[in-house]
């Protein structure tokens, strides 16, 4: 069965955490535009140079940059049986572009899972997040600490705090979400694709809730 789904939600809602779980469960690739952009910034590519300042401020990177990356990634072989989109689309303009990509590739979008979490919880999650740049594993200093402080359980890599996980940028990312991304809920609701879920609870509970709404 081919499944294309979007994980929608504010910064810190757990899109990346749940995407990684769904990769295992559904055997589909995760496409995170945030991860693709961070890799481009790290590698110092043209697109990365264009994206860097927007990301540091917590603003959306221009569609021209993000869409190029997304299209290239979606053409890869492993996406033929579907994909889990994490962090794209983030604005109605991007949703419209995505529709074009899907129709060019003769595929369709099945579900938009909207992960709902209250704002204060988002800030707690993001200020305590630590991630492994080597293998992508995610930790939280309180909610899911690594066995050894600062070291990845999976690959022994050194854990980092993301450059945009400071309180000022976090607040701006949340404001940008409310303004530019949240209207997508209505957009997809009207198409009958929106599956809202409560994103509080353990990651395992939330995974089960997602599994239920996508059937
Ligand atoms: P992106 O990387 O997508 O960041 P984001 O949307 O701000 O979301 P996060 O990755 O911060 O949070 P998440 O929902 O994945 O949560 P996570 O699972 O990590 O984008 C970054 C930037 O790139 C943007 O600001 C923008 O500049 C640019 N960008 C990206 N896509 C773009 C696009 N399409 N267009 C334009 N610009 C774009 O969890 C967070 C923490 O909480 C972790 O520590 C985790 O361990 C913990 N946690 C997770 N679940 C739970 C739980 N159930 N209980 C307790 N703790 C939990
Ligand atoms: Mg993420
Ligand atoms: Zn690691």
C-alpha cells in the first residue's frame, strides 16, 4: 500500500520524534525539510548559505530554496512507496506546490496528522532538546536523557543543542507557526485530510494515536 502523509504541528510538537517511529513502523522514509536545510547549512552549499539567516531568526526559508530540496528528495527511489513529510508544507503556498508535485508523480496525499501541544510544553521540550548530528537521534535532558550526559546512546556521537533552540528564537518560531502554518489546518480540513491528535503523553502513546487515525 502506498501512503503519503504529512506531520503538521508547531516547533517541538514531536514531528521528528514521531516521524522516526513511523519510519520503523511503516517502512517509509522521513523527509524533514528542517534536516535537509541543516545539512545544507553544515555543508556550506549555495542553498544552505541562503537559508542560514532565516533559520537563525526562526523565520521560514523562502519557498524557492525549500521547494528545490523537497522536489529532489521526493524523486529518490525510496519515496516510490510513499513518504512521511516532516515540516513541509508550512504555508498555504507550499501546500499548493506540493499538490502539483503529487499530481506530476501521479500520487496522492492520504493524511495530514496535526499534532497539538500547548505552548508552554513546546518551550519546555525545545529548551531541553539535545540531538545527535551524526545519526539524528533525539534526546531531552529531562524527558528522555541519554545514558551518559552529552553522548548519543546509539552512536556515541557528541550531542548538540540546535542553534535555533534558544528561548527568543523558539518564541518567534511559534509565532511564525501560528501565523503562516496553522492556516493549513483549515486548508486540509476542507479537503477531508486533517487528522488532529493530542500530542501530550508519552511518545509511544502518541505513536499509537497516530497509527489509529491513519488506519
Ligand atoms: P524544523 O527542523 O522543521 O523545526 P520545527 O518545525 O521548529 O520543529 P522541531 O524540529 O523543533 O520540533 P519537532 O516537532 O520535530 O519536535 P521533536 O520531535 O524534535 O525547521 C527548522 C527551521 O528550518 C524553521 O524554523 C525554518 O527556518 C526552516 N524550515 C524547515 N522547513 C521549512 C519549510 N517547509 N519552509 C520554510 N522553512 C522551513 O521534539 C522536541 C523535543 O521534545 C525533543 O527533545 C524530544 O525528545 C521531546 N519530545 C518529543 N515528544 C515528546 C513527548 N511526547 N513527551 C516529552 N518530550 C517529547
Ligand atoms: Mg523536527
Ligand atoms: Zn547518534
